C-alpha cells in the first residue's frame, strides 16, 4: 500500500518486515528511538540475506545508514530489502524503511535507508561460500 511516489520499491524490493511502532519504542522526546529502527533494518536485511544464502548469516558491517524522517508511535513501518551484491561469502543488502502515518490510508513516507553487509557461516561459525 505505497503512495505513487514509492511504487518503485514494490517493483525493485521485497517487503521483508512489517510492524507497528509502539510507545515502548520511544526516545525521551516521544519519537521512535533510532536504535529501534536500526534493529528492524538489521532484521529485515537478515531475512533477505538468509533466504538467498540458505544458511546462517551474521551482520558484519553497515556501510551507510540515513534517517530521513522521524517515525511516530502508531506508524505502520515496512522494511523493504534488495540484494545489491553477492561476494564469495558476503552479501550486501539495501534496506528502505517506509512509514504509513495513518494505517488506514495508503500514503507512505520514506523514513530510513541503509546498506548492510552479512557473511554466510556454517554451523561452526566459519565463513561459508555462497552459491552463485
């Protein structure tokens, strides 16, 4: 349910996580805490990465993270993910976060975007080659 401005996400990126921002996720000013959003981005990116690698993955680096707009209590937050690069053992995922200010309307605001690098690992925690 994206506004026309963000329909490109539906074509290029898969929805990886969707949730409602709750009062317990706020900072002292009453807005949603940036760390909470960062955690959701990591979870969403991990969903995309692990589905592609079909293995356990670990987060190794965040190459960029930009907050564009605040998230408020009650916003319906959707994290979209897209694989940007696959290396020998690493996978880079772009995550875009949108917030529907009114869960009953279609308009969605791009609030955050980030790029996260994960490494596929085996059961012993050693890097695992990702099938091309």
